[in-house]
C-alpha cells in the first residue's frame, strides 16, 4: 500500500489561507489504512478547520467527503458539484486524479505521500518497494535492497552495517544483514557470491515518467489497434 | 606492467605504506601542498578522500593532482554516493589523463553524516559494479555502454574492506566479490581489534584471496581515550575494544600511548600472512605519520 502521513496543521492552514469553500477529501484505501486520510481523519480535519475558521474569523465553509479510492475516476464522482478548494487526504496520486478530473478546483495536499510499504506494528509502517520496474526479489531472499538499503546496494552490505543496523540510524534495520540471514536460512548463500552487474534503471523513474500498458486488459478492438501500432 | 609505484611495490612483494590526506574544506591549494610536503617520503602513495563523511571538500581528483605536482603518488578515492556511472567514467578518464592511476572504489558514507544531510544521493551503481565498469574500460577498451575507447585508461583498482562490520561471516565473501569484480588491492578499515582482524585474514587465506589481491591493513594513531570513544560511537563500521579505551584513559601521556599502541598494531599486522602493507589514517594528526613509519621500520 501507499504510505502517507498528515501534514502539520500549521502548514495546512497556511495553504488554505484565502479559501472560502473547503472540501476535505478522505480516501478509504491506502491512506485510511495508514491512518492519515480515511473517513475518520477527514472528519477530524474538517472539524479542526471549522473551529479555526470560527476562532480566526476566516469565513470558511468546510465539509468532509470520503470516497472509496481517490486514484480512480469512477470513484470520485461524489465530488461532482464541489466548488472552491479540496484538501486532499488521499495520496499524491489521488490528489492528481481529482485535479485532472475537476480542473476548476484547487486541490491541495493535506498529506505527505511517502512510499510503498506495509504496516510493521500498530501505527508503524515500513517502506518495502521503490517501484524500480525490474524486480530482483528472487535474488535477495524476498527483501528489497533498492528500497530498504540506504544506499540501494546490490552486492551485499556496506562497511557501515553493524549488529543488524544500518549506518544511517540505530532505528533502521540493515536490509543486507536481513538478506544475508534469510539466504542463510534458505540455504541460498550461493546467490551472494554472484556479482550483480550495474542495474538498468530505465524501467525506474530514471527512464522518465512511466506509463504501464496491459494490453490484455484492454477491450478487444483497442487491443488490436494497440498491437497494430506497436 | 605497473601503472603506479604502489602497484610496482605490491606486485614486487614489498611491504607498502599508504597514508591518508583529507582535502581542505576550501579551495586553497596550499593546504594540500603543505600536507604533501610534510608527508613526502613517508608512504608509497597517499589517499585523497572523496568528500569524506559526506562533507563538502576539495575534490579528490583536484587534490590528487596537487599531490602529483608535489611529487607524491595519489590514490584517488571515488564514492558511489555522489556520481552516476556517467560521471564515474568521466572522472576516471580525467584522472588517468592527468596521471592519477590508483583509484579506490567505495560506496561512501551516507550523506546523513555530513554537512548536507538534505542532499539526494546517487547510488546508481555500488562499488562492486564500479569496479566492473572500470575494469571493462581498462581491459576491454570500452566504456560500460559498449563504445570503444581509443585510449583505454590504465587504473590500478582498489576497494575497501571492513572486517569489523557485520555480518562478519559475509565480509570475506564480499571481499571475494570485489576481487572478482576487479579489485587489485584493498585497504581495510582501521584495525584496533587485532584478534578479529586475524580471524578475518584466516578466512581470506582459506579462500586463497591473499594470492589474488593485496590486502593493506588500516591503522590509526589515537590521541586520547576521547578519540577512541568517538571512533567507537560515532564512526560507522568501527570496532574499538574496551581495553584500548581503558589503556588510553589510564595513560599519563595519552598521545605517546596512542603512538605506542599504533606501533604495536603495525608490528602485529606485519607478521600476518597475506597483509601486504598498512594504510595510516591520521586525520588532523598527519604530522605524526613520518615518525610512525620511521619507528615502525616501514619507511619507504
Ligand atoms: S526490486 Fe524493484 S520492484 Fe522489486 S521490490 Fe525492490 S524496488 Fe520494488
Ligand atoms: S548499513 Fe546496510 S542498509 Fe545501510 S547502507 Fe549499508 S548495506 Fe545498506
């Protein structure tokens, strides 16, 4: 899932200065699960903004709307008819889809979208994948060194790995320490002896903004048209 | 064929000495020249660090050239932190064009340690891949993209090894990977825990790596127990045994004790099979290097 966290309220208030009608957009998918922008958070934010407006005489009219998935056009139809400002508690993807669909609205980010990760404990989320576009998890015991090693090293732990921790912080596990351990458990240490050559980063963000096409998913005639142009 | 004196010494089986020179945080060439003149003759070659601890300093290439001009042989360090494969190959071509042939390929300290923790790092390639790229340029006469090089660079390729990092069992495997990627010499993290280093070298010999690569063991003269504690707590990948901290704390003259300790370490290292030299890191205490090599009997 996509991990995000709420922006500090002061920053949000600053962004909203000069607004009139404000809609706080919650999303029931990823940002709800990481407790940054679900229905509950949208409602709370909405209340906080109303209170602030009342106290400071801002004259805002604020209301929350929560959708199933802000990143898909079909799901954001409830925003039809909304005017003014949308404070998005959906991730950066959702915010952009809403903006694209409703160009007259001013869509503002209410959360900082951070990474693709998973919950580790209650309220703790850890980055897992950097979307490099060419997965090598089969070589690294299912632990991603690109997202989880602070230097994205592909050939084993650097000299800063100590006691299972990464040199950047005692709170950060060394991904390569985990990989070595997992490969040991799996009896696959031979994988470590192999040198992985420089990676082709084109499928990653380095190749420019990405567009993924799944021809199979297209309707029949579009499939044919697509194949003809390829 | 040797492309540098360091390579010649090592290949001839002579005990090599290298020492570190930290480039200044400014553009004053005189700062490098002064250190160079003071250290000249104390080592076979001198490492010019590459924005060490992720602090902005004069570039290792420029500092290497200043050393050359003073008659010292440089070892140019190059981290993977600050450049992608394009910049790396470009810098290698530039270095060899200017007469800098010893190149040490390293991952580099993460930028959180330095004076620009806000920076974005590169890590397009890791040091093993960096070695692969440089070796191809030299041995196959082409850049990594496959284009022929009319005049291939002739680097003497080095890498770092840290016997004190974890997981310990993997450290020798990682060295083997570096060797198979093209490392001709390795400089190790400073040895303060001689016992652990001996174990490491045991594994190195077991795998026959001592026949394939020159291991240059790092040493560091410590001025005080505070310096030892700093190394222990603040420097990534260091191992400082408590008895060393205690010994320096108890000493009436900690500096002299530090020198004695360093000399003892050099002495033990000299007798370990497979150790082909020492690398002295005396950052901010460079003036001690001439005395150390003199008293250790390893002056070139
Ligand atoms: S290797 Fe690439 S695709 Fe696979 S988990 Fe890591 S970043 Fe994601
Ligand atoms: S300590 Fe581990 S996770 Fe951190 S940079 Fe080094 S190898 Fe990567």
